[in-house]
């Protein structure tokens, strides 16, 4: 499978070639002993009144923003675009990065780098994926009892980053 990314394919291919041959291990087995970390991309989408779009997953008891875990050799921005198409049937331009957040292991889920991008304004989105029961537009206060506290903190940072035209770094939803 080729790399999935959100940039220009020709530029990406040229950049890969510029890197030269694949890096070899000088100490056999060292790469296999490195920890595996996941990454995920999500979109902060609002409606025209400023409410945030949340998805209602069938596979967990809390709300989430549209997006998901990256596949092998896929960038977080490309994963966000793919998930928006799969989950909501939306083919929108993914905006700038708002937040990078590290989250620790949680049960079956590995620790993860969470990337939140500006998904813009979308009114009337609907679920297109059987993994979703539906979608809701809520204020962060309305959503707070139905989302993880770390997601509430991350989305608060994302909204602040949107307003201040900045990007935020956080660990478990707390700006560092």
C-alpha cells in the first residue's frame, strides 16, 4: 500500500525519492524493540450557530468528534479526510492543525497522538457509517457529561486555537 497523505501527490513522491534508499538497521532487531504508538486525526466541525458536531459511535458509550486512528502509512490529516468521507459522506477541505494532544493508554487502546484539524462549518451533517448511531450538534457544555474529560479539554483548546489563529500542544488535554 502506498502512503496516504493530504498534500500534493507529485511533491510527496519527489520528497520520498529525495530521502534516498530505505534506512537499514545497523544493529539488527533494534527497530523491532521500539514501542508502537498510534496516531489519530479528528475534525472540529461546527454548525452555523457555533455548536460542535459529535458522532454517536455504536462501539463505545461516549460521544466523539469525527475522525479516527490512522492506517499504516497514512498521515493524520489524510486519516481525518478519509474518516469524514466514511463516517459522514463529507468531502470537505481539512483546515489547519488546531491541537496535537498525547493521550495515555486507556484499557485496550494504546497511547496515542491525537491531531485535531479545523473541519469548518457544516450544517445538517448525517451519519453514513454503520459504526455510528447518528450525529449531534452540541455546545461543549451540553456535551461535557457525554464525552471524556480529556476530549472536553482538547476541544476547549481547539476552539481557543481557532479563535487565536494558533496551534496548541497538550498532554491528556492539558496545554503544556
